[in-house]
């Protein structure tokens, strides 16, 4: 199968831990951080975090948007989207606004979708609530019919039945 590549303009990466490099401790950054080596500790960036296919992290990580193609053992918190590429392995709990998991990715842990999610999630919740209300109205009408309160519904059903019978008679 084809694998997606993590395409990031290398001119925009502020911090790079390259392949063959190991780091123990805390990384605090304001820009884009890319990990292709090994990290143990903690990562906190106001920008994006990219874990390349060769990257291995044993740390809790916070960032705006996080893309994982390597291995992460730790909890993730991101204010934007978390994307797990086909080659990724994530063992830990996540707290995200948007989550994208490609086929082949491994995720084991708990997921919490934050309430301050984007406009699409708000629209989804509004539509979901409308559908729930619509379902309750139909259900309530059926219950009322059984109790004798739903005469309007019953009358309209009787009209449909009569129309159907009239049509059948004229066909004979």
C-alpha cells in the first residue's frame, strides 16, 4: 500500500531532533518541533509537533497540531488536530479537538474530545440535537396514540387508509 508522507517545509521547522539523536528532559518551544530521534521526558510547544517515522518518544506532549508517524508512549494534549499516520503507534491517553486516524495506525488509550472544538463540531452537535428532538416528537406521538391522546395522528392515518382503499376499489 502507499504510505502518506508527512510533508512539512523544513524551512519552517524551529526545532529538530534528528535521527540518531537522543534527548532526556523537557523541550519547551513556541514554533514547530520535529522529532526523528529519541526523546524521553516532556514536550510542550505552542506550535505544531511532528514525530517522523523514525521518531520514538517516551513523553507527555502538548502542542497545537500533532502529527505522528513514529512511536509515542505517553499522553497527548493538542488544541488543534491529532493525526495518526499509517506507520504510527500511540500508547497513551489523548485530549484533542479533532482526531484523524489513518488505516494501519495503532492507538491504545483513552480519548477525550474537548468541548472547545471547531465550528464543524458545533454544527454537528446542533444537527444531532435537532434529530434527537425530532425523534422524541415522533415517539411521543405514538405513545399518545396508544393512550387515546393522539387522535390527530390517528385521523391522518385513517385518511391514508381510506385513500388506499378507494384507489384499490377503482382498480377492480
